[in-house]
């Protein structure tokens, strides 16, 4: 099984456990939404995430990613390097690993879905390091997430991107879920539109 994915000019994507914790934290930065969240909002759910101190969130992510442990049996995401500098992150896991998704109702609106189906995986967030944004880093991350989920036995992979209305600006913090164009380029198709600003994108794997 491939341990890393080459995708896009100068971009290398690896499972998080093949990267260092310091590289992941470099992507998140020292302040801002990604740093504060530590990719735990959907893992913990708002009721537990909001009061959790930063240290608890960071410790949880470190356990989940197993950064620096190449022989770990599992990891929870991928890290992109642009010209060998840590530049981006995507969280991709079985959908059941994100209890917070049950509260949002976004994945379930207008669809009949088994919320406990372990074969359906989700891409819940992207983070791109300051100084590396608007350089297309999320596109190879999304493509690598597809391979990552498929190789680990996923039956399908979903994402829940924002769709800005014409002329409407979206802050970088809102785009942590990704853009529709990023998922479409990776082979996802739209399966529902639960709100004016959010769509569910999905790719089903054969066999």
C-alpha cells in the first residue's frame, strides 16, 4: 500500500503518522481557528468541545494522528508538503468517528442514511498554513483523501463544502470544510443541498 501520494506541482501528501507533530502544528499556526480547534469540533461535539481547554484538544489530536509513528495501525488525516514545507492538512475518517456530525444534521438532510454505517467516511475539514493559501493545496489533499479512504476499505467518502452565493464573500475560517470545486475535481458528485450555503458531495467506490 502506498504510504504517500504525489499530486500537483511541488506537492507531496503523506498520512499524518508519517509526518511530525511539529509539522502538523506548523500548518495550524500559533493562533486562529485551526490552531484553536485542533480539528476537534466534530470529534467532540460542541457541548464538549467548547469548554475543553486547548491542551486537551491538542492531546486528543495527537493521539488520533499518531504523528511521528510510521508503524501506527491507524491515523486520522493527511498532511501536504509544498516544496517540502508543511503546508496543509485534511481530516478523513469513518463518518462514525465524528459525533458532532450527528448534531449538525447536514449529512442527513434530504437523505435516508444509516448514521452508524462504518463504511462511509467523511472529509470534515481542511487547514492551509498561512503563506501557502491560494496556491491550490486543498486540491491534492482532497485527491489523496479519496485514495486514503479507498485503500482502507471505505465504501464511500463524503464532504460537506460551502457554496458561496454570487458576489458573496466567505471568510477563510468558514472554508475549513472545503469548496465544492475542490471536491468536484477529486471526483465527488453533489447528492444533496441541505442549506443554501452547504452541499453534500459524495464519491462511491466500486467493489
